[in-house]
């Protein structure tokens, strides 16, 4: 955010998903759905906050 102009900063929201790649992709897709439904930014962040603890990535070696 430090590299952006002040008016651009108002449109950037940082959300710590506590996940990597696949988990983040699922949350991004949910955010897109909420945007398309016309939800406000605050509601989208709230909904993502509810989902973050439920998203898990399992891996095996």
C-alpha cells in the first residue's frame, strides 16, 4: 500500500487468509461472488473473516 497514491490506497484492503494458494483462491472466489451480489466492502471482509478459520490445506509427502 505504501507504493500507491492516496486515492488508490482507499481501494486496497489487506486480508490475512492464514492460507496459501488454494485456500486463498477459494476466498477470492467467494469475495467475487459477494461483489457480484452487490455487497459492501465491510460485509465482504466480515464474511471472509468467518470463512478463514474453516479453510484448510492438507498436503502429504
